[in-house]
C-alpha cells in the first residue's frame, strides 16, 4: 500500500483499502479484500471488453481467409486463452499483486517436474493434435480407418478426436493414436472404389457373366458412370472362376456404401439365377476305406 505521507496517487486497491479501514476493518484484512475486489473487477472488465472487441474481428479474418471449421475452433481457443492471460496480467498489476510473469515463473519452476511426469500423455496428445491441424490427414466429417477401427470424424480437439462408428458407437480417440499409425481417409479424393468377387462355374459363359455384372452396376443407384464399372478375372481355383467387380461411388462419408454394395450384389445374384448361371459352392472329397471287424466270434489264443 502507498503511505499517505507520500505525494504519489494511491492505486485503486489503495482507495478501497482506505475506505474499508474507515468502516472498521483491520488494515491487513482491508488490504486483502481491496486487492481481491480490484483483481476480480479488472479481470472481468478487461476480458469482457476484449471478447466483444477482438473475437468478432478474429472471426471475420478467419471467414475472409476461408479457414475451415475444424481449424477455426482451436484458433478461437487460442484467442480466448490470450485474452484470459492479458486480463489476468492487468488485474495482477492494478490490484498491486506485482508482475504476473514473475509469479508464473516462480510457480512454473516449482511445478515443472511434477507436471511433466503427470502430463506426458496429455502433452503427447496435444502435440499430435497440432500436427493433425497442420498436416490435415483428415477433417471433420471424413470417413477414416485406423488400427482395425473405422467411422466418421465428428469432432477434432487439441487432445482427442471423436469418431462415430457404423454401429453408432461414439469413440473418443487420443490424437497420438491417430498420428502414430497408418490412417486410411476414404474421403480425401471424394470417391471410393468398391470391389466384390463373384464366383461362376467352369461350364458358364464368362463373357455373359461379365456383361451381367456391368449391367447390374450401371443400373444400381449410387454407382458412378465415370469411372466406369469394370470386371476382371482374378481367380481360378478348384471349383470356379473368380470375377472381381469394381464400382465407384461418390461422397464415401455421406453415402450409404453398405446399402449400395448390398443391393448391387443382390441384383447380380438375381440376374445370374434368372439366366441359369450357377454359382458353385465349395465341396470337399474325402478318400478312404472302411474295414468291418466281426466281434461276435470268440477270441482264440495260441497254445
């Protein structure tokens, strides 16, 4: 507190402290209450004014630059964090609590070791989240696959990403899991190729079977005309030929690709049945012999 005898202007907390002393509060308690009141008022006031003045400007800048939604969110959080830090710094100074940087450096030096061990995974996931925002291996709404899991990305934060599976399960995935391994992003190019192998017997007309598969693909709703559907002979086993169909669909993340593929396979199967093209089933031949033993005769032994 500033002594009354000096000719310097009292700080805001000094005014409040003097007022509280005049109403009967002890000097030490008055100083503490005054500092707390000034800190809260300045912090809230600076934060609200900064939020109303700065956040809309940042939002307009992001709109003008065409920044996508999954990048806007972390940038907005950074702006909010900076506003909180500035508001806390001014509140510290005007409340007579000293320099916030000095206070933070003291606390940080004491807590760095303990926090470092306790937050290894948090820091790892945070850094991974930064890489996701900068490298953009996937975006919100993309259909991805990783480590045997797959689904649609619903949200990306700096620590975790949230994915909705095809069974409508919601997975909260640490970002480090999505950056340490291989990720398949089916939405990167906007189209997806689906493959399915149809088996036909050796006695069937392969050319006609190919035509049926292509015709069924072209008639299927959701299958693209370009690239064109195609069929390739890919297998020759003990019981059948393997004809692999290749069809393309648009917007893998938004389309029901399981329905499209299922209807396509059903359509081909029905056409095969209608035209007498048989789909062979696996069979196995067991060779061997049986020996009958007559157990009704009495056992004999050598003398």
